[in-house]
């Protein structure tokens, strides 16, 4: 199965993480809503301004697309490679849903 170096698969997974992480920050920001970010106080719990979230979301999306462009699934295991991108997105989406759900409910 592993016909490419291991780090290619890792970077494909990370591209999925970055792409999924960029979405909520970018969307909340362009909607004009404050939202949690690593730059708030406390990090990940406090809310940052919409502009900070647009910038943070855009940076995540740009980095995710750059990784995906540079290490696009195209090997002999293209289905497995795209599955790693999807798995990265799913992992961070579930983690963010749990985290933001706790933060927004006050727990």
C-alpha cells in the first residue's frame, strides 16, 4: 500500500485538518460574529473579533489548499490518499464540534 514516503500521507491528513478548521472561523468572521480562536483570552475559549477570525480561517484554508496542491492524492493509492484527507477533516470537525459545544454551553 505505502508506495509514497510516509510524510506525504501525513501531510495529506494535515491538509484535511487545516481545511476543516478554516471553515468555522472564516464563516463566522464573514458573518460578522465574534468566535473562539487561539488568539482570544483564554485561547480557544474567549472570542476574537470577526476580522481576526476571517484572517485565521483564511490562513488555515490557504495552508490546507497549499498542502493539498503540493501533495495532491495522485499515487497508486489515490482512494486511500483522499481517505486520509477526509479523515483529517473528520477528526478535526468532531474535535471542534465537541470543544465549541462545551464552550458555547458554558461548561
